[in-house]
C-alpha cells in the first residue's frame, strides 16, 4: 500500500484557515481522516495471512504502520468464510469454549487485536486465516493511504476546516465552521 504524508493535505486547508499553524492543521487533518474512515469505512484492507496453532483459540492481528483496526469485515479459514458470533451465541449453538475442530466462527476478545476462533483449531497451519479489516489512521499517524488522499482530500480537508474554525482563536470563523460542517457531512 502506498502512502502520503499528512502534510500533503495542507494546501487544501491552510489557505482557508489563515492564521492556523501547520501543527494545528496537521492534527485536525489527522482527526478528520480518522473520523472520515470510521464513518465511511472506505479503508478496507486484507491483512497478512495468519497462522493458527493447535489448541489455541486466540489469533493476534497485525495492521499496517500508521493504522488502527476499526472493525473486522470478513474472516476466512482457507476458502471458507467464518461467521462472527458472540460467546453466548456459540453456547446457544452447542459449541463449548473447550471444543476443538475446524474453525467455523470468530469473535473478538477484550483486545480488539485478537480474534478467538471456535471451535479451537485441532491442527496448526501456516497462513490459514485471511482477514479483511476496516482500518483508520492511528492517533499518531504521519501518513495515510495514497487512495484516501487521491479520492477524498477535499472531504478530509473540509472536516479539518470544520474543526479548525471551531477553535477559540482570533482567526477562527464560526460561520465558516458551520459551512464546512455542512460540506463535511
């Protein structure tokens, strides 16, 4: 995945928020990109294939640099889609937490970066799981996917401008904030 630095958005923001610092503009671009990706779920990506270990239901997920996991879109065990299921749903289906077999379901545990498979895998396999994830920029991201910049630079800039014009500063304009808020929605 190719990326662009957040400062690539600055020409879409700074001319419309005269007086705003680059630091503030970059922070609001990041926040707007996070919000945009969470609302629209446009950043979907296949994570690297994952191994499963016999007797271990939990599988750790690894996302790209400068990204955070927002939600799981789909999970496959080889070519078979796994269904999401909460632990109480698994019990209702007659699957006990200690049952072993071929994984058919997944759930999240308290840590969003861990999937729990059910039944627990009976055999170890490399590259057995494929996960399609919905991502958003990390809170400390310096880059975003190139596609986000190419396709949605205006929308992200409008979100940043809405936030910047909400600042309690002499250059901020509440009327412009409302205008950008309407454009960003």
